[in-house]
C-alpha cells in the first residue's frame, strides 16, 4: 500500500467514525429489529460499520431506553443547531425567522448530501462538515492519474450560502497548487462555480448540482484546464509549451497534508 493510499484510508476511517458519532449507528443486532433503520440505512451499506462500544444484545434482551436508536434524521439534525444563524452571532435581525428557515433548508439539503457521500463514496474525493457547522466543509481530492497532479493530495474548503442549492458554494484550494485556473489565493475559475440565472452562460451552476458534482468537476479540471480563461497566465503558457517545466513548478509548489501541518 502506497503512502497516498494509506493517508486516504486513514482519512476515510476518521470521517466514518465522525459520521457514526453524528447518527449514533447501533450495532447490527439492533438494526435487524428496527424497521425505521432498515428503511433509512440499508444493511448492505453497513458492512464496514462496527459499534465501537462492542455492545451486543441477545434476541431476548431489550435495549434500555437510552440505548434505543432514534431516527437517522434526528441524529443528523443535531448538527443544524450550530449552523442556524442568531442575532447575537452576527445575523441580521431584520431577516430573523425567514433567514433561519432558509438556513434550515440548506442544512437539510447538506445532510442529505453528506449521507450520499458517506454511503456511496466516490474514489478520489471526500468531504465532511468542519466541526459542527454544516455550512462549512473540508474536502480532500486526489490528483487524477496520468496528469502532473497524480499521486498528490489536495485540501479544499467549501462555504455554502443561505440560498444553496440555488447558488454555488464558495470553494478554495487550501493546498498550494500551480494550475492555469487557480490563483495563488486558492480561488478557482470554473463555470459551475458561477451563479446561474435567467441569462446564465452554458455550464454555470444549477440547483441540480451538489458537492459531489463540484469536487468531480474540480478533479477533472486538474487534468483538463481551460487555458482560454486562466487565472495563472504563466501556468497556461507552460501547459501548452513546456510540460516538463510545468510539472517542475507543480512539484515545487505542492505540499502534502503533513507538510502543511508542519508549516502551520
């Protein structure tokens, strides 16, 4: 197993543990007897889930009230409290209930996206809320093979607006990257990250897109830059004229997660 594979496996394990903490997944014996969990979280998606307390229940044992599972929605909803705006924390009092309702809808949408990302993972990408705030996520992206970014790991942040999914998240590279469509602040020039509208250009954001769409599009952009609309003009020129020098600059600018932690 390569170092990259080891890091990816470790991160997936950590996110899985945090995910289980959020929804408090019970052991499989309880799941088999709980119809609400069977419908909300099919057993075939739980093959790798182990109850970390190693508690078991015999068929004749009834779990205590405190250990009986609540619905999955209620577990995920525990994260929405910290995400809801409050006047004391900078929210505008004039928008009050309407703003809170909007934020609540955003949280529900993101809870659904998180469920999909965790139960139907896509190779090379992962994302998870940052702390208890459902509107700020951290993401990890693996550079595509047969590109200058192969075998490299990139960290990104996603900040979701109050009208998500009708407007795109703000996405930034936190890992330093040398790329025609990414500036040195980590900002990305990508059509689907542009707000849509009645006169929107082809390829702009639409409400049917989601976090997975964004990360896969960014991963694809690494191997297929849009040199007609560069944020880094030098990188665009080198991509077309000198691939060896381009690769050298990619390697020189890139930092692995462990190196970023040391630098911090």
